[in-house]
C-alpha cells in the first residue's frame, strides 16, 4: 500500500482501515502484529431491557486480535468490559440484544444459535472466569472436569489418551503430582490452584482465543504473579490470542501487548502497552494511571482519583460520556460525541477526545488535566515516633486452633498455631501494615485485638489498658469507643434493611448518646466522608461500592475512636475509587490524629499509605521496619519473594524484573528454580 493510500484511509475515518493499518505499525513489546487477525470485531453493540429502561452496555466497539498477542481491556466497573467478552463467546443472557459483527477467522459469530456456539466454546474460544470455585463443579473430581472438556470436542479419544492429556495439562499449569491430584475435588485445592485448573480446562483443546475475565481478583500478590505466569505458558503452548479483562493496571503492564480503555460502553483509547503508559492521551486514561500507587518508588504526592461516578448506561449524557467527570470539559464536549481517531499513526495510537490535537502537539499534559496534590504531614506527625503515645501494644500474642482428622469414629486432634508469639506497637498518628499471604495470620491477629478478651498467650494493651484487666462488658464497651474496625466488603457489613441514618446511629445508641446529639453527629459524619447529608434516608443498595465503603468508615468514626483496624478495606474496588478511599483515610488521619492497623494483600497500596510494615509468614512476624526501608532493602527471603511479585505499572520495568519464590525455606528464581543467595 502506498503512503498516499494510507493517508487517504486515515483521513476517511474508516474504523476498519484505521485499526488494521495503524495497529500493524504498533510498537508493543512483541513488535507489530503480522498476518491477518484471528478475531475481528466491528461496531459491536449490546443492550438489555430493564425496569430502568434500555441499558446500552456496549456501544460501537471495534478491535482486532492476533494470535500470540494479549489485548487488555481496562476500565471501571460498568464500562462494558465483561459484556464485550461475553458477547464474543456467546454467553449473554437471553434478554441481551447484540448487533454488529464478530468474525472468528472469517466466520461470523453474531446471530449463531447457542447450539452452534457450544461447539466453539472450549474448542476455538475458551474462558477463564473470575471465581474458580464457581466455575468448577464441587461434586466432580478435577480429573472428571478436565476430561469432560476433552470428550465433548474429541469423542474419539480413548480413556487412556484422555487421562494422559489431563495429567499433561495439570503439569503444564504447575500442579505438582498431577497423577494423584486428578482424583481431588475443588474444595481440596487452594484458590490459586483452582484457578490453575480452570486455565488447564481452558487450554485443553488448544483454542484460538482465551478470554480471562479478572482472573487474579482478590488473590494474594504471589498467587496473582503465578497465575499470570501460567497464563503466559498457556498462550505460548497454544499460540492463542488472549483477551485480559482487569482493573489492575500493574498486571496489564507485565502481560499485555495492546490495551483498550473502555468507558460507558465505548473504547476511548487504544494503543500498545508501552505507548499507553508512556503517553496516555485521554483524560480518563490519565486518571486511571494517576490513581495507581507506585510500589517501586517513594512518591510524596497523593493519588489522583477521578471525581464522580460512571454514568448510568440507561441514561448516558449527551456528548462525550466522560464530560461530567472530566476536569477539562467544555461546551463542545457536552454537545458532540468525539470519534475514535489516530493521534499518532506511526504508533497505532487511537483516542476519542475533542482535545486530541492539544495532546498530540504536547500542549496538554497530565499535570494540566490532573494537577498533583502534595501530601503535607500535620505538625504533630513531625514529633518523633518515640515521643508519641502508644495506642496499641501487642506482646507475644499466641492463638491456636484445634482441627480434627481421620474418619468419623477415629478422629485425631491436632493443633494449628495461627498466631505465633507476635509482637508490635502502634503510636499515635501512625499506620502499621500487616502483610503476608492468605493463611499467614493477619486477620486472626486483627480479630484477637478486636475481641478485647484475654488472649490465649501474650498480652494486648489498647490505649494503655490491658485486655486482661477488662472484667465486665461495660469496661469493654468503654474501650471499644476508641477501637473500631472496617471490613473488606461494605455490602456485607452494612445491614441492607436499615437506612444510612440508622446504620450510623446504631453505635452511638449503643454508647448511650442523646437523640439530639446523634442527629448532629450523623450530619457531621456524612460531611466528613464526603457524602451528601441529605442521603441519610437511603439504603446501602442505593449507593456505589466506594460510597458504601465511605459509609462504613463514617460508622467506624461515629464514636470518635483513636485506633482503626482496617481489614482489606479497598480489596476489589476500582482503582479510581480505591484512590479516593486512600486519600480519605489520609485526610482523616491528619484531621483526627487517628492510628491505623492496616491489613491488605495489595502491597502497592501498603507502600503508599503505611509508615511501618510487619511481614507475617506462618503466624510469625519475619520482618518489621520502616516502610521505605523494608521495600527498598528487604532482608528476609520471604519478604524478598513477596515484594518481587508486586506488579509495577511501568511496562519496560515490569518486563525486565526478576521474580523470586519462597520455597522450602529458601529464595529461588521463579522461572529457573535456582537458589538465590
């Protein structure tokens, strides 16, 4: 094709030509794609009829997939990511109306019957779902479920051939002793191992496309890294194109070749992963990246959340759907929908924004759109740690559990030590983070503190009061005024039958507050966490996930506590909402002189928010120290393995890192198994 032809096609705005020829010039980590795409999606539209009206979940999405490449689809919840993927594989509800074109190797999929699509699912297109426990049938063994995927599409395979292939697949995804684990049931596997099994089923028939829908959500950082490694192996073995749906931009940096950013059912930006992270050009993409903590560097500035919430897909505003939240929106943005156009043809960079020309010419930068907010520590925090009062002191804490083993009549009792002589202290205005993999004892430690009872071993002192000296419920209630907890899932911790007024009033009534003071305090709490005080008569289900977590924080603050225990308070939240919650916690700490005991598996967040870190493994604290010191100079092998698994939102840096695993008491290279000194 001549330069004149290419320029004419670009000028025409034809999306098919733009995608095909611009992306062929992409400069991603694998270079430019070659040959024809295995999947071509054009003008895909999906809508649902609901009581609120017609929900337009996907609105004119276009993209191509090439074999051996990974396309990451990112965006906030409700942006249309999962619906796009489900429409490709034909798993949408009967209520869905799908139009447009989805061609797999030239064969049109839109309009095919469920019977026809079932022949393709698992053979040519497969899917890895978010929750492996729901994706696997609990009544059948792992071997039976892998074998089913083989027999459906290859009825001619013998029993021996099926068994051999099942063993091969389990070994491929890293399950040890695959011959014996075939007879295991899903509940006998950990969450990470179950996800490995789901990937084994997905690649059983060497599919052309693998769709992974949030495959690492809520997994430990080490397990998350292992699952991503397994997905890379699966792609290498099958040569498949991979579609990764996620809100974790650190994970995207390490595995994706191309990225498509979706908002309100539309693609607003698409580029190679290196280009997108180096030069984000849509204000929404800039906001998503600005909200991500940077675990590899010490940054003093606050995270930059995207203000507001995504629009209802049943009432999308006129013009650019992002305009109500965009800091640089003007009249044209609110009147006209921008088209997806090439901002840098030589890089295959497509953007849908009225200010694209200013971005391309370098006249509009990230700092213009989202000015950074510097974190200014309050004056009292400058007081040396040793001179500030201790609000929590835990000394040699021990907690064990009795387990039963063997048959019904002959049971053997054994003791599991969940917390093994744990000691730490928290001073006023300080954030201590407890980190470690699931099962390390973090949450058990937290609950032992919250119970305010005599521990099995060791001591717990809250604001100078030893729990062994609390003899009555009245004494415990007095201490509980100063000690509150915020749980991971606000929806399960807030009573859906109670309006927000009663949710916030409940702890105050328990502490004997007068009605007039309760009314004033509830209004104050709503303003403190940034929610309109007029919404107190609404129910939890009428709020978004981030708003519900703010309400949970308001409830915890109701009694003016001095210490908050936070158990995974931002897990599974969108990155933009997560940034808002983190900033809120920082503001509250500065304003109210709060102290935090923060439990989380997201170590990037821990680097950003904590002052000190305690690393737990098998119930013990294996490393303790200043956050920056621990992250930059880890000493314990387990800590080094944990930190090496944190995904970094910098594609070139993430691809060049060495990852370690902690195995049998020593540190080894993840990809080679070689011990590290």
